[in-house]
């Protein structure tokens, strides 16, 4: 089935971003994946012309503008923006340096903000949608996670505010807040900490952690016409942890 809709996915070459790209491709979207490593994209070996890659650091404002302008040149517009690019760091506040603070906020907050700003005009033309990826940490905080939680809390507040600002156009703005999700990043964290995935699973009523595909399905729903009367919403994908 032909679909002329176009989605930009930052952080689209791994983890939740990659699962999201695969979901939108399955729904016949044209996809632009944004990341820092072109090699990582090439190694994915997508066998379709409906997916393109743009190398960019979303923490740089001009790069955000370039991503949107190049997407328009390639596919003709933007229907959906998914802000998946993010950096995770944990540890006590005593060990947080200014450099780490700036890096986290540059990607998680500044990148999300300025990708939205860059895409707004194109999204208004198509009555499009934005889905930001926050975290459960941004809703209730996590132990030894103050910096990351602060950045994701900013994404939550930004989502709610931007949803109100763009509602009259109409452009919908929503957010997903995943808990522990099985991704390469989670795998590396477990290796460093000595914990197991079973240790993580114990805190969730459903008895397991989530998958990237499950978050991607939530993202797709919020971006789709099935959620046409939903904006400013923060959708928890957390296995019942906040029930």
C-alpha cells in the first residue's frame, strides 16, 4: 500500500529509534533516520529507497535546521517528527561535571527543542505530529539519576507546553515515557553494574522489562490518526510500575 507520509526519527539507528524506524517502514512511511554514525546506518543494510540517513548532532541548532531542509529536498515535506536521540548517564550528583551536564542537556533537551522548532513550519503544512521520548525518570525521578531525570523532566514539560502552542494549527505533540527497555544501552549498563535482566524485572508488575518494539508501537499510535484527538499526553510504557 502506497504511503506518501514522511517521518524524521532522531537517534534512529539503534535501540528504540531503530525499532521505531522499522515500525514506520512497515506502515509504508518514508523515513529519515538521524544519527552521528553513517557507518552504523550502512551496517543496518536497509533494502529500500524509503529510508534515508542524515548525519547530524541534534545538539547543534544549524544541524537541526539542516535535517529538516534536507528531508524536504529528499521527500517533499515532514508529517511526523520523532525525537528519540538521547544520552543516558547515572551516578551521584557529586560526580556530575559541567561537561557531562552540558552534553546531556545538549542532546536530550536542546536537541528535542530545536528539532521541533526546525520542523514546525513543515508540520503545520501537513497537520502533522510530534512524539518525544522522555523516561519514567522524568516523571518521578530515579535513584542516582538526577541529571538524566532533570533532562527528561524538561522534555515532559516541553511536550505539554508545545502541545498547547500548536493545537490550533493543528499539530499534535505527545510523549512516551519508557521504563527499563531491553536495548544495547541497557545491556551495557547491566554488564557494568553486574545486575541481570531478571534483577530489573522484579520491580515490574508484569514480571519483565519492556522491548524496543513495544515502545515503538506506542510511538506509532501517538503519531497515527488513531490518536487524532490526543495531544499533550505522556504515555507511560512501564509494565505497571507506576500503578
